C-alpha cells in the first residue's frame, strides 16, 4: 500500500531520509534472510533444529551435553536415516549452524524493526497512520516465523528428507510480500511526490506493461519455489532443450492437468523456464515502450527502466547458469536472492510511474 504524499507532508525532509533509510536497511536484511534460507534449503539444514522456541532459541548450545541432546533429537526423524545417517556430531553441527543463523537473522530483523519504530513514535517523527502500518509489518514478520515452523514441521513426516513444496512456496511468498510492502513504503517516504510529467499515452502504455511484467514475475517466482521444493532443477540440466525436446515428453502425465504444475517435476521445470522467458520478454516490452522517443517518461522512470533491463538479464543468466551447473549451493542461493532484487527494481519502476497530478 502506498504512503500518500498528503500523509507525509508533516514529515521533514531529514526525517524522510532517516526513516526511509531505516526501511531500506530492513529490505536489505530481508534479502540476506532469503539468501540464508536458500543456503539452508540447498544444504539440507532446515530440519536440524526440531524445537520451536521463539525467544530462548536465540541461545545456541553451550555444552557438549546440549549438543548431544539436540543431535539425538535429530536422529529420530527420517531425514537423518535417509540422508545423513552416520555423519556424526560434527556433521550435525554444520547443518545446525546454518538453520540457527537463519532463525537468528529473523529475530534480529524483528529487533531492528521494532526498536527504532518505538523510538520514532515517542519522538513524534512519524504519523499515526505510518506507525500503525509499520507495526502491522512487525506482526506479519512474527507470523512469517510461525509460517517457517509450519513449513519445517512438514519435513518430519515419514519417509521425508525435505519440507513440503507447497509450504515452502507459502513461506517464500510471504517473505516476498513483506519485502515488497516495506520497500514500497520506503519509496513513498523517500519520494512522496511523483515526477512532474504529463500522463501521456506512452506513460500509460509503459505502466500497463510494467503491471503485466510484475504479475508474470510473481508467478515465475512461485513456479521457482515449486522447482526448488520438488528438486526439479536437478532433472534436466541442459538449455534450451529438455532431454532433446523443447517440451518434455511427460509434461502432462498426471490428471487432472493442474497436478502436473505442482507435482510433476518435468512440468514444473518447464513451467519455470517458460514463465521466466515470458517475464523477460515482457520487461523487454517495457524497455521498448518506456525508452522510445516521445514516451514522455521522467528521468527517474527512465533510469529505473534501464536498471530493470540489466537486472532481468542478470537474473535470466543466473537461472541458466544454476541449471547447467546442476544447482550448486552458491548459484541456487544467488538466483533465489536476485529474484527478490529484480522484484524490488520492478517495484521501483512502478513507483516512478504512479499517477500524480497531470502536468501540461
């Protein structure tokens, strides 16, 4: 939800810079959270902590006996017997620290959000409406932690070595929704007034194409979540063909058809490839519409669109690289994180194209 210029008139320019900078920091931390989550998933570390202790869980094991207790608890779940049996306490500690860091980072983000928020409210530096919105963000962040545990708990079921893909997608989508809401709010505080440009047919077309692009991007990210959750990225590691075919032979082997989109690994990977290509093409259309002579866009919007073009090229290249290298941890984590970066750039472009009072 955008913060309207009228609601920000009472904030001084210095306060706007300070508060928007704080929110940009939170968004940067969210990118770190997404990256750590990718590493945790790709190293099979997400199930290593079987306790849900939102407060006391911040303290890691401080004694050998506590390490042994947690390791014994981990040995009771199927993942240990099917994937990690015999790797010993030292191996357990490696995967434990990845998951502990992921949870610690989430708790740290809560502190970085709540403590300054209380201070800004006490000092009267933000409006009540903005304070209420930011408190909602804090509550949603706490809810995201609960969703994370809901996801992790699905990995404890019989014969399982990973969490359920649907719950993983829910966890990722909730994180990106929170990231987008905070980022848009930060943009609106930093730049409360749209650029003084005429709302020409070129601007309208560019904005419509940008809306289409962000819709496709969100669907592509969801498809990428299913690709990650089902490990479909390990199935076909050639590009652009899949086992010699443009469309895999067993794309529609399940009925009803929609089941293939969330269960059939061949279909899931193909869908992610197709959606990524459509997203890239739609962003290309945004560039053509927004940068052509006479489009009427302001400097900020034009710069944002140029940045968007580079960002989608990087993300597409990262996706192909991750696939061809058979999903190494570093490439998978960077690809997942840069999807959020691309989403952020897309939101920035839409923010520069928001409709203000027509000029001229």
